[in-house]
C-alpha cells in the first residue's frame, strides 16, 4: 500500500516535496534530506515548515509581503 511522504530539507526544515511511496522500494534522498511519513489527516505541501515536536508537525509558510 502506498503512503504519503514529505521530503524535508534538513538544513532549513522546509518541505521540498510530497510523494506517494510504498515505503519499501528503493528510495535514496540526498544527504541533506529526510523522509517523513504523513498521517492520513496531516496537511503538508512544498514550502511547509517541519517541526518534529510540534503539533501539528507541519505549518504553512508566512505569506510573502509585497514591497510598498
């Protein structure tokens, strides 16, 4: 059964991408990336901020402010 996984940049704790993966087939992320399995109800997408001890673990980034 395939599951959703977040690819997290460990230098910035920012989600690079969200993928569907079975968790078993060969997958080798870059050395600065980690794979984190998402629960069914967890909201996450590219650019989200990851906090392993947070509740929720993923938060949306702040919107970019337009210069005045």
